[in-house]
């Protein structure tokens, strides 16, 4: 597990260096104009009205930019995004990412189920060594804000259904744009109950 995390850190460090200039030049005002079509699924303020789509407000710009470019380049398949970013340049991706990153993040609330919350907290903060699952907080930070310099996404306040479906996609290999296959490796070790517990916990994390 330590080797996997170390490999990911090296890989994402290289990504961060490669895109540092574009991130520095990102223009949120330009991103606002390019993001108008995003509101239908992700909300006018970057908070999705549907559990099927992620909140983008307050997300790490580095992560959002990478996802936009991965979808554009076919490295991440999202049926609902078909054609939406085909004409985006790398700069467009960074502009839109900065626009959403500067929005106030969603404040969610976990389901009031003590056992569910406790299991989610355990997995998020400590992991499950018996299953080989590392703590989510190691990459996504204790507060769920993510780590922009390492391109680790924010999870706090994220939609429950979206987190579960994303973990399921990683576990099944349907999503494969995670460097060093780290999320595929972790999600494959999680039960449906584990996924639901983590999704519930991060929903209320802030």
C-alpha cells in the first residue's frame, strides 16, 4: 500500500509541474462564459440539483481541469458529457476549473444513522487494514478539501449517489483515469456497504 501511495505521489507531482503555468494563467471570468452549459447538470452555483451529477463548486481546480481534459481526450468516458468539451483547449479547461473552484462549496448533511456514520468515519480517517483499504483522508485531507498540488479532489459535501456510483465504476474498471490505478485498487476492496458509508460520511464533512 505504501508503494502504491508513493508511486501516485510521484506521478501526480509530475502532472502538477506540467500544468503549473496553465493553472497560474487560469481566468475565472473567461471560465464563467465557457461554463454556461454546465449549469443544467451541475447547477448555477456549481451545486448539482441531482445526485447523478457531482457538485463542482469549491472543487480543486487542478482536479477539475484534469477531468475536463480526460473527458475531452477519451481517457474518461462520461455519456452525459459527450460532445460537451470536445472543442475545449487546455486553457479553456483551466479557466472553467478555476471558475468553479472559486465558488463556495456545498454544505451537505450525513444521514442520521450512527452505525453508518461510524463506519464511514473509520474508513475515511483510518481505513481498514484488514481489507487493505487506506484512509481516504491521506489523499483527500482530513477535512475533505482535497490537495490541489497533488491533483487530489475535494470530497466534502459531495452528492451521496455520485460518490457511490464513482466508487462502483472504479471497482468495475469502468473508470480508469486514476493515476497508478490507485482508486481502482482501493474501490475493488470495498463492499457496497463500505461505499455507502464513505459516501454518507463525506456528504456531511466540512
